[in-house]
C-alpha cells in the first residue's frame, strides 16, 4: 500500500512538473519566439497561455515596449570641417521578433550597441552635408526626420527593430574651439562697441557745433536788435531834447546847470576848483544867468 502511494506521488509530481514545463504565458508587454532545438518555429506568439513540449521547445521572451537608447556625446564634422560634440538619443522597439533574435541573439544590450553604431553613422553623414548654422537651427528638424526615416529602414531590415524617433539633445563646440569662438565673439562685440562710441562722439560733436552756431546767431541777432532799439531810443530822446530846447533854450540851459550842480555837490567832501567867473556859476551869480 505504501509502495502504491509512493509511486502515485511520484507520478503526480512528474505530471505537475511536466505541465509546468509545458505551459508558458506571454504578457502584453512582451514579445516571444518559440524555438525547437534552437531553430525558430514560431516567431509571432500571441499574448496569453500556450503549450510547448518540454526539452524540445524553448521560449525566448523580449521586452516589447518602447525603449530608449542613451548614447554618450560623439564628435562629428560639418561640411566646413568644424567639429561638434553631439549628445543624442533614440526611441525604438522590436518589430520583427525572429529577425531580432537572429541578429542579436535576443541580447538587448547588443541590440543597443548595434543601433548606436547605425545612429552615429547616420549622424556623421547628415552633419557632413550641412553647415554649423544648418545643423544648429536652420535644418535641424529636417535632419532628424531624414535620419529617423533612413535609420528605420536599415534597422528593420538588419535587426528587426523599428526606430520611432531620433533626437539631438545638445550640440556643443569642443572646449578649445569654444574658447576661440568666444574670443572672436568678444573681439567683434568690442569692435562694434568702438564703432558705436565713435558714431556717438561724431553725432555729439555735430550737435555741439550746431548748438554753438545757433547760440552765436542768436546772440548776434539779439545784439543787433538791441543796438537798433537802443539807437532808435537815443534818436527819439535826442529829438525830444531838441524839441524841448527849441521851445525855451534859456530854461533848458538852467535845468542842465541845476543838474550839473546836483551832480557836482552831491557829497559834502567833494571839492571843485573853478574860476568863479566861469560859465558854470552863471546861474549862481545871477538868477537870470547874465553877468
């Protein structure tokens, strides 16, 4: 009885192990191939539970999701033979499971390495046909589109990989070149600054000269007008004096003498030495001004 139970247990364990080795599951995020003694017999296994023959069949599973290739910066030359350090990445996924397994032995790291080599070759060709300006800004988008399209065709045919997108993250000049470029930019900006300063000084001199000229003209015009007005005033005053003198010459002479006396004796300390019989004192000696 015990021997029967033991045999039954062994048979049950064998059945369980056989079923465990005969059944496998392909998840939604996986791609799988069925191998028979190392040869691909089913390259497109659908998602779900499947049966295989133990020992005879082997199942290889791969990540079927979108993956990212991150590559270190690489140096490329433009059509002007100028070096640029380019940092890039690529988005890819498995499109042909059988070809992917055959080309890379199912090794994702090998697939990344092979794809990186193709991306670098494509970038080197694209950069070699363009100038620095076109690479940096002018045709950067078209460069990425052309590279993705050509690289996708190559990767599909060689590795069973679909290249979804290739992008350049950063483009830098090498350190030694960057310094020379910065120095040249600095000298150009200094030259432009000197030109602007010289232009400013020239404009300032023109404005200053124009202001001085306008000032001289205004002063000359004002002096001329002032002298003209002063002359007209003196002429009118002389005419008034002459008219007043003609009306009463004697009274006019008397007023002038009184003004002369007031001006001469305005201060007690003033001393005037004159002949008493001079005409200056004629109105003091005689109220009528006669001798």
